[in-house]
C-alpha cells in the first residue's frame, strides 16, 4: 500500500485492514475522520462483479442512509421491527 499523506498511521492501518477483506470496526468521536477513512478504504478496494460485497454497518438509520451500501446493524442481522411483523 502506498502511503497517503492525508491519512494518519491509524487510518492507514484501517484502510489496509479493509483492503485485506477483514471485518473492521471504525470507532471514534465526532470529527475524528471515521467517514473520511472509510471512504478512502472503499475507493481503494477492488470493485466489479467478482469482488465480495462490502457493507457499511451503522448504528442508526440516519447514518446508514448517508452511505451507498449503508445498513443498520439490526437490518444486516435480519432482525425485524414490530411494524414489519405481518407485512407479507
């Protein structure tokens, strides 16, 4: 991986982890560069029909809606909410 001067050492490790197809949690306070780091990782990872699908799993629907492949943890796990029960 070529070093990107806009990523600090920890962010570079996150990008490398995602590029290595490892499940990776990106945590930190507001403004710490989480979204920037994930965007960098997704833009450098392989794409195409043979590439495994990547999800950005988020704690809230509001956060998930800001990502192309964003999904809440509950939705990713297949949990249904009370309003979904009986909607066949």
